[in-house]
């Protein structure tokens, strides 16, 4: 009877270990739906196990990798609020940043990343978080803020050389190629087609000029030949083409700027981007840093 009483907690610990190992195995195999169920089973069966918080963190990660972003975020923020000083609560905040980044909700991702660096300045990989925050700011077109964030890295950091190069690239960001929508619109107002020519779209410039010229010439001829009704119709349509040409030139300038911005961003990412995140490891979550070059 004494031996059977002693054996009970040992058997329970073995069952907990087996269940935990099975849940981890499913997670490593990227079977997140079944892994989620096993982590939830672990919480129910072994609520006093020291791995309970890690199981809660894994549940949030399973939700995220299953594509249930909002459910994952709600679960993780509750975990973080309850256990902010625990490793699981800290890692939950990083997962929250990743979720908002994946959703393209960069202002929120920036907010939570800033919360992380303020709350955990002694985090072992804080420099990697700084780099991630800088890229979120770059994705939000907040280049000056990204420069300021990159300046927080210490020279002894392994990320410092690349961060310094990225900071210099941002500081030397070309502005001369920017086309002014106001200038493009004004030019088209003075001479139809000239705004498009300023932007670099010669085909649209030629068609806009010819179209407006034809309608103006037609209206003049109609009035000269005592056809005011026809002339009025042509003037009416010409005003539409004229205003449309101005709006088109303004939009073309904006599109050209966006095109140049995308090209600059693509070159920047190909040359400097560091991708930081939490990826499945063999027996634990491993910190990963991926450099594209």
C-alpha cells in the first residue's frame, strides 16, 4: 500500500512528460490543430505543472500559425497581462508584435514593440528587437524614427555593423527623384500633356495634348462656322478632358513616387533586411535571425 501511494505522483509526472512531448512533437511537425488540443489537454490534466505558462504560450502560437490571428492575439494579451514578468508573458508580447506585423497593422505592431523595449531593456536579444522595430517603422514610411531606433544599438552588438549600414542608407535616401503632384497638375493646367511629360509618361502626354487640341480646334471651327450648339457641346466635353488631364497628371506623379518608393524599399530589403522571430526548435522555441543578401 505504501509503495502504491509513492508510485502515484511518479506515474502522474510520467504521463505529464509523455503528453508534453507528444504536443511538442505535433507542433514541430506543424500539425498545429492537434498540437493545440494537446496543450489544452495538458492544462486541464496538469494545472499545477511548472510548464503551464509555456503551454499557454504554445496555445497562442498554435492559434497564430493556424491563421486565427485575432483569437491568438486575444489569448496572448491575456497571458501577457497576467504574467508580464514571467518569460512566457514576455514572449507573448513578441508574438503579439508578429501578429500585427503579419496583418500589416504596422502602427499597432510599432506600439507593442516599443512596449517591449521599454519593459524589457535587459532582454538578451534586445538589439534584434530594435532592428525589428526599425523595419516596422520603415514599412510605415517613418524613416527618421527608424534611424533613431537603429542608433540605440550598441557597438559591441553583433547586429551593429548591419544596422549602421542600414542607418546610413536611410540617411542618404534619395529625394531628388520625387515628382511633385502640384507641379504636375499646374503644368497640365497651363499646357495639357506637359504634366505627364514632367512625370515621364510621354505616351500619355502626347495623347492628352492631341485630344485636348482636337476638341479645342473643333470648338473654334464650330463657332467660326456659326454652329454654337456644336461648339458648346465640344467645349463641354473639352472641359471634361481638360480637368481629367489635370487629375490624371497629379495621380501619375503620385504613382511614380510610389513606384520609386517600392523600388527603393525592395533594394533596401534585399541588401539589409534582418528577419527576427520565434521559430519552432527541436525541444524548445529557438530565436532565429535571418539575413537576406
